[in-house]
């Protein structure tokens, strides 16, 4: 009996190794203060996984910094717009490097492909973390689809899908919810906080 239980436990663990992680993204600050905006992101157990609380959508062109936090309020990444950029470029920094003015301190830079064409198509240039002697930004991800309709995908540099954004439905009735609530599916091997950072930038670009 004990052997059978251990075998079943091992089988369940193996099944979950490649299982994508599913989140529900609510485009609303968890703080709920008047005049603020943000994101509240819940995992498939209903626990708050990520949050963004500290900006006002009314001051879009005055945004100095957006901070992505975990569910407990610990700062994870700082996102900053690059002013006077024709492609709506944003730079992301590790928290400890937020005040570092060195050009190589950026974790990634994200921009839309064209100032005239589809703004829902964006490119991510990621810092080469594997080579300290060559820390330059490299084309690493692209976002394609329609973010406004909550229907887009994120691909890595070799064309593999790493995450998907889609409209969320309710229970057995399958009623579509509004655009302020949507589903986010992230492949197991990918860093969830990076995906959330991409979504925040896409929202600001849009």
C-alpha cells in the first residue's frame, strides 16, 4: 500500500513538471485608493502572486517609475519609460540596480516595432546574463496579437511560445468577462515576473 501511494505521488509530480502556470490578471490596484491604477494577479489557488499599486493612468506621460511587486509587497522590478522615444521604449531594472545610471544595468528594454504600424506588436531586448563580459541587450522575445482584445502571445528568440493572454470566462456558463480581467498562461520554465513586466509595458504602450 505504501509503495503504491509513493508511486502515485511521484507520478503526480512528474505530470506537473511541464504543466503551465495559470494566473488571473485583474487590472485594478489591490490598494483601491481613489485615483490609482495597477494590477492584481492571482494564481490558480486564488493567492495574490503579483501586484502593481503605484501609478495613476491619468498621468500617463508623467510616469517616472512603475514597481512590480510580489503578493506580499516586496519590490521585484522597476519599469521606467524612456522619454522622447518614438517607439514607446521602456527599460526594466532589478530593484537593487534602480539607481544605477550605467547603461548596462538594464535587465531588459521593450519597445513596439513601429511608431506607425500595429502597436500590439512589441520586441524585448534582454541583457545577456550568462556572459558578464558581454552584457549588451540581445533580441530575446516578441509579443504578437491584439492586447486590446486580450488575445496575444509571447514568443522567445527561437519561436517557442512562452506565454499567452486570453479573455477569461466564468464557470460552466462560459460568460466572457470584461477586458479588465483576463487569463495569463505561462510555460513552466519561464520567469513569471518577466512576463508580468511585459504585460505592464504593453498596457502602457497601448
